[in-house]
C-alpha cells in the first residue's frame, strides 16, 4: 500500500514537473496570441482562446471583439518583438513592440495582461487590463492585477518614447544616406525652402523630412505630425491638403515676401491653384526657417492663415491677383524672342505647359488690362488641360509687318473632331522682342500698325481633312507587307515616347489611315485621344513586351500599368512608302470584356484592306492573346 502511494506520488510530481516545463512563458503566449490576431476571422469564437469570463454577455463580447479588430488593422504585416515583461505569481504583463523601420508614425506598444490557468498563460480579453478575466478570486489577486495595470500604462509611455527615439535614429540614418548633412548646411534659407517644396512636388520623402528637422540630433516636438503630413501628400484621399496643392506640378508659386530676424527667416509663398477644390484661387502661406543646433535647416509651417469656416471647410488668406502677376513676372523674366517664328512656337508650347506661367511671360500683362488679360490667359490655358478632352492647334499666319503679326489659330478638339474653332493670335514687338496680346482691341491695333482687317475667309476654320495632311492613307494595292520586328519595335517605342508629350496633331505623322474618309479620321482621333488621355497620367507605366509579324501586318504587345490594374494593348503596324506607321483605328486589348470591340476592329480592318489582311490580323491577335494568357497562368501572382 505504501509502495503504491509512493509510486502515485512520484507520478504526480513527474506530471507536474512536465507540465511546468512545457508551460508557455508570458512573453511567448502574448506574442503568439497577436500573431493569431493578425490572421483571425473575427466573430467566430475568437475570444474563447483568451482568459475571458465564461459569463461575459454578448454585447460585451462584441465590444471586445471590435477592440481586437482595430488591433489587427494596426499590426497587419508588421514585425512584432517583445519589450518589457513583469510577472507577479500567476499574473503577468507584457509589452509587445511594433516597429516601423521607415518612420515612427506607426510605431506601437501593445500592453497585454496575462493570467496562468492550469499551467497555461492566457491573454486577458482586454488590452492593458485584467477586465473580464477569470480566476480573480482573492482580494490580493485583484490588488496585484491593479498594480500591473498601472505598470502597463506607465511602461507603455516609456517604451513608446524609447521606440520613437530609436525610430528617429533609424530614419535619420536613411536621410543621411540620401541627402548629406553637409549638403543641407551649405544651402541658404531661400534655397532650403525651394529644395523642400520641390521635394514635396516630386515625392522625395527623405529630402523633405531632412528639411523638417530630420538631420537634427533630437527630433522636433511634432516630428510624428511632420512625417504624417509628408506621407499624406502621396495618398489619393488627400488631394486638397494645402501643402499638396501648392506643390502640384500645375501650381504656380512665387515668394511673396521674406524677412529675417535673429537668424529666423520667414517666407510667404503665394500659390496660384489650378485644380481641386481651391482651383482659380491665389492663396498665401508662411514658412519659418531656422538653423538647428547642428546647423542643419528646420522648416516650420505657420498655419495661422488657415482657419475653419462654419461648415468645417478650410479658409485661406487670398492674395491679390495683380500683385501675384507682378511678383511672378519680376521673378521670372520674359524670354528673348527676336522673331515671330520663335514667339509663335513658344506660344504654342505654352498652351501645353504644366502651369500658365509661360503664357504669362509671353503676355507680360500690366496696367489697366492686367486683370482682364490674366482671366483670358487662365481660360485659354485651362481649355488645353481638360482631363477628358484632348485639344491641339494649327496656326496659319495672315499678315505682318515690323511691329505686328497676326495669325489664325485653328483649335481642334477630340470631343467634336470635325468642328474646328478659330481664334486670332496677335504678336506685338516691344523692345526687340515679340509679346502676345491676349485681349486685343482689334480695330485700333490694326489701324495703329497699318495692317488691313483680315477677311472672313482668312479667319474661317480649316477643313477636317487638312489636319490629317501628315497622316498616311493605306493604299490597298495587294502590296501590303509587315515591317521587320526591329523596325516595328523602334516605331512602337517612338510612338510611346511621343504619346507622353501629350500632343495629338504631331503624332498624326506616325499614323496610317484605313481609308480617305471622315469616318476613318473620326475613328482614328477617338482611339488616339483615348491613348493620349491614358498617357497624361504620369503614374501609368507602359512597356513593349513582344513584337510579332504576319503576312501583311505586325503587332506590338504593350503592357499598361494603371495603379493596381494591368492591361495589354495590341498595336497594329504596317510598312508604307513613308516608313513604318501605327494604325490607331485598329484598337485591340487582350481582355475578355473587350471581345466585342476587338472583333469590330478586326472587321473594320477586313472591310478596308481585304479578308486576307483581316485573317492575318485575327491570327496574330489570337496568338498574342494566348501567349499572354499562358504567361499569366505561369505567374506566381
């Protein structure tokens, strides 16, 4: 009997030792639990793996479940590490650290309470608390839990501060590797501001952060907010942030004033906004720039000029138009344009410039007509920067002498391609240079310069067909042949490069029409305009993936990356007496949703060039589409 009692006691001791040896530590249990939180499908008995009281009601469970869903969104795809640990008998508190190596804005310290039940450490159901936890029977246990809760709150702040300091050291190293401390020291205050604004405009995050205090030995007090502002500039849901607005490529900026006192420099930036909610506004902001103790520059925003209206929207200090124009022209001298050919070319290029600045320089508005001239300049510039319409111009000189030059400007629009609109263009010589007159007093101007009034015929629109004088019409005489793969590749790459220029009419010299008809020309313009609108977006990336040739035509597969989607356009090419040409009327995309439109394009080619050419195109397209399908099946994604 005694022998059996000893054996049983020994077995129990061995069992207990084994259980304790296998017991998970509080830190391992906490870390393992959060790894499960990352991937868990909430609402499906998730809380049963915690130390939650079995008697917790449904409403409380739902509230706790929601807390962990928020935690999951914060730690998704993050690397978690163990921080400080405090154990008191069967209770423990663990700090779990989430470190973001690129910035400290998403650093987190997650305090978790744990309780040991049957030799297993279980996470308390509520972070940083022992609320709704099992096994809280004695007063001493409850007191120990309260002390651990206080420890978690205090330690969380200490750990977060240490974490943010460590993150600042990491990002400062990244900044130093990208833009050296010495290079920033050598800048003056005005140069530092320009470098910062350009960095914001181009998405150069590290340079922007360098000039917000990123080179300093200690981070500015609002360092996290500075990082959030810079990171928000690239987000699609913050297009109307004031810093985003004034650093857009299409925004015109001037330094409206500057002052310096006790090595603190203040600059006013006035910005002509041309898009978004603030379009057509000229608004002003203050920037304060000073040296840090280690002689780097730190830029601060003075947002006192930004206030909220009654409905919560932002209100900005408006800046006078006349003053803005005068400052801009003073800071951006007019180009020396000694001939009308140079001035006319400059005016045409200015229509497509990213800002209205070049048009302002060409017009030099001043005096009593400044406001009217400015309005005309803005209206004209905006008409060539419509997000949904492609416009271009053909300029036909009418009359000129040594002091005045007059031309008819024929404006072509993709939304109504066959309806050409006409306006006049006046250039006047001033001090050995030619300037544009936006609002001419036509009769008085012509009389004072001894030029005759243009006839209605001279100002009437050119014909739709005349626009296509540089486009090649395919001559179907049985001698159609495909270009070589090398020539087709070269032509496609040149085509894509020209597309990024955004001009429609210059591209017509690279095209071939299926027939000499307005119907053919309308289809060409419609398809070409669609391609140009895609190319307008600088975030869209294109590359040629394959060239194929058949008996009559060649095709090029062009991969188009748009945000999170990828499409494949199939470009048709033909060799003509004038070189290799693109056939925009043949619009093919390797997509099931485009099946009907693809077939229409092939049928169009077949009707214009014959069944053999249609069959050749159909075979090339099907083979290319099958090749792309095979590549997608092999892709690991």
